[in-house]
């Protein structure tokens, strides 16, 4: 490891927030490819200032992924992959950028506009001081992470395979902890079919697909336990209230702390049958984020992060987290990965999503230290 000290870097949280604002106000929900591409344009402009070689990679059905390779004497050799995502969960117009004391709110500001921004700004700060990273750096910002990364997983794994380390600027835990492991996360599409009928006339002849789905939601969510849970987050069914609905569709999420707990719930979902005569139940497997467990003691990136944080005047721990990220893929592959390197804050995916403003420079300097010391 080099003797570089991040203490001398010029990174100011208030100044950073002023430039982060344009990233946050460029709303980029996953399903709006044009909006995500506008965010990719902004990120591309920032990365071009680092003389990066930039590629836009189409992801079918979504916006473009953005890959940038920074100039380096050892370009092409295994280095550091910075892995983030451009898409968010907030519908356009659902919340505004606003400041309230030490907190700043906005769509996707915590997950993960601030993390992406402070990581790029860390590289900018190093460049301004003519500090060359020991290893070449590749940045990969994907466009479908919030919907499972089905289209970008192969790209993520290919880039991780080419590199020595992976840094993921997803949000820090609220107490500032980093992430060195993540639970298994799987998605399912559930479908029920019933029998049509007039809802007010001869209704006994029909079988409601919505009622069947409602029973399934209660049944499957009821299987949740301390090691794994099922949650249904989207339901669509019926066309007219005066017609008994023939079809209903739902999206189910499984999150499990252990592989055995995941397999138990997976088997329960896939062996479920309809509750009512005349109804049917079907499932379709969606994207799976594999289990990633890495002992923080054996994680070389975390060990270096602890040293850098101590030099900066704070301490960090690392935990295993329940929320999935693209770090699941790289960690599961065995490529040393450290996640949760983004800003501190809370309430991600809600109308109260926010960052702690002063964490921008603190986490930015931590990130810069990793870029400058990992070798």
C-alpha cells in the first residue's frame, strides 16, 4: 500500500452538495429509459473531465449502462472496478430536492446518486493533485439495478472478472458501517387465473383470480421467519369492477440470510397450488442475487478502509446487509468487494430518503484513499 494520505485532499461537503444537485434533479426511474439516459449523459460529462474512455452499452428494455476506463500506465491489467447504478425507484415528480439542516432530501439521493457522485469526485480530487492510482480504474454505472439487474448481470460479472477489487458506493448503513456481505434476493412473478362471470348477476358461477391471489399473498408472506421473508409489492388484476376477474399478477420478493432458508422458501413458492376449485396458480422465476458472505477480517479492502478512516478521524465497521446490490454478484464470484461506501443517510426508497450532508466529503476522502492505496 502507498503512503498517500487523504487528509490533504480538498473536498468540501457544502461545495459537493451544490454540484450533486444536478444529479439528483435528473430523475431516473428504472422503467424510463430516456430519463436514465439523461442521467448517463450527466455522468458521462463528469467522467470526460477525467479523460476517461467512455462506452455506452445498451441494456434491452432499459437505459444505457455507462462504462468508463481512466487513463493509466498499466491500462488493461487487473485493477479497481467502481460499480454503481444510474436508475432509481422514485417516479418522476414524486419528490423534490430540498435541504433541512444537516439532511438533504431528493429522489435517489441516497440510493445511489450521492455515492456515485462522491466516488467520481474522489477521482477528480486525486487528478487535481496529480496523484496516480497504483491500479487502473474502471467505472461501471448500470441502468437496471433496482429491477434485479437481469440485463446487466453478464456485463457486471465480465468487468469484475477483469479486475482485482470492486468498490460499490451504495448507501452506508445509517451508523456509517460498510457492507462486506449481502443476503440472497430473488424475485418471482405470480399469476392466478379464475373463471369469468357477472359480479352482480349469477356471481356464484365465477371464480375470482384476485381473491385467489389475496389468499396466496397471506399464505406466502406467512412463511416469513427470522432467517428469510417473502413480500409481495405489486399486484395487478381485473378490468371492470362489475366483472369477476379472470387474471391477477403479483411480484414477490424473497430475501434470505442463508442459502438453506432461501431454498426452503423457494420450494414453498414453487410447490404452492390454488386454494379454490376452478382457479389456477402459476409462478415465473425472476432475477436472483446470489448469497455473498465474506468475513470482514479476510476482506483486504475493508482492512485498508479501517486504516484510512482512522487517519480521517472516524471509525468504520462492516456488516452483512439484507438489501441486495450488484455487489452480490461480484462478492459471490470471489472478487474482493466492499459495498456501502456511499453517503450516510436513511429512509431509502421512501419520500423521506435523505443523506447527511457532511458525510459527502468524509466518504469521498475514504473512497479516494482506497483508490490511491489499493494495489
